[in-house]
C-alpha cells in the first residue's frame, strides 16, 4: 500500500463516503475545525485561500471535531449550516470525527505520525491544527492552531509549483 493520504476514505458531511484518492495531484490543507472556538474566524481565511488557489489544484478539507472544550457540539447538519451561513464555505466538509484517543480517525493517525507537533508530540492540541499535503499525498508540514491560513500561503504556493 502506498504511503500517502490516498489510502484513506472519509465520510462527508452529507453522509456519503469519499476516497481521498479523489484529491490525487492536488495540494491539500487538512484542518480539524470547530464552530465555537476562538479560532473559528479562521474559516474565513480558509475560504479565501481556497477561492484563490482552487483553480491551481488546491483543496481545503475540513474535519469538525468536538474533542477540545466541547466547541463543536452540533450535529453534522448544524455544522454545515453554520459554515455556510457564517463563512459561505465552499470547500469539502466532512463528518465530525475524533482526532485523538482510541477512536481517532485513521487519516488523523496517519497525519499525526507523519508530521509531529512541538517536541515530537503526536497528539492534536486544539482545534484548527493544519496539515499541508503535497500533490503526491505526502504530509509536508503541520501548523499550530494559531497559524492563520494567510500565513501559510507561501508554503501552499511552493507546493502548487
């Protein structure tokens, strides 16, 4: 099996299953999101860079998670409505998942093992941790929740070529 994100699939917010192989040859930013977090306004920045670079082969993949301060309490339907109404998000939104613990989604187990956090830790510390994935599906870099989407545009552009 190849060592990239294409070996995984995830359930989209609408309940349909999606193979990440559909993002082959695209640069992806994978983010665990939450609707009631201090970093929630980053949805706006994510949407802006998505619009700016989508035509060049860039995708934002949002994975809502309720493991940090119960900041994503809603249903998948609530989350989709919140993102659409407040930030007019157009990028793929997936079903709420766990990013830490025994029920960690397999994609997140992979991401965490390929791009460790501060001091080599694997655990996700908070909402809006971001992973940049190149066109071959390989994890390039991990960004802290405090890293605004605009601040990583140079890295995105470098991967887009």
